[in-house]
C-alpha cells in the first residue's frame, strides 16, 4: 500500500512570503506616491494647455476677447469671454487636482481677430514633490509646455 503525499505550504513559509512582500511594498510605496503626484501635475498641465487653446478658439469664434484667469491661491482657473455689452461671461471653471497649484499671474487674454496674446508663462507645481511644469504662450498665441529641470518625462527641458 502506498502512502499519499500531503502537498501544501507550512505556516512558516506563508509568513516568510508575507514578510518579503511587505518589505518590497514598503520600498516601492514612496516612489509610487511620487509618481502619482507627478502624473497629477502632468494631467493638470495637459488640461490647462488644451483650455488655453480652447480659449483662443473661443476668442476667434465669438469675435471678442476671451480670457483664462487663474484664481487666487492657484487652485482653479476660469475661461470667460467679453460680450459687446455687459459683464464677462464665464464659459467654464476648472478645479485643479489635490496637490497641484498654478502660480496666479496676469490673465491670459486672447484677442478676437487672430487669437494673439501677450507672451506669458504659467507655472504648475506639484506641492508634494516640488516638481514644476511651465506653460508658455507666445505672441502668436501658440502654447508649449516644458520642464524647468528636465525631470518630467515627455516634456522638454526649458
């Protein structure tokens, strides 16, 4: 008569595997959190660049000045246009993700005829990591982004 072999793992083997997984997870967590913060900044700056282009196109389409204004504190921005009569009309307000702020400066105003604007730079900052991205508009209204220290992938160094 043959004896049946018992297959499985012992309690000690399971505990060693859990301990190794916990150590590896503890080593990976800080870089993962840093990566999430940088991705939030990258996403917010991409949306901002799209909204700058949208503001420019609205100025041309409506044949009136359109403005992108960063709120005090840099936690959000608004896109508005100026009708021929009356106050500015807000098209949309965009809140930024947690941990991302914009340096509040002069509003970016696109003129109606050609969609041109004064050359300006907005700075997006990730507060947990200190990473920065610059969003620039030139005199022709073209938008570009860059990383001041070249640390963010997908963005050229300034």
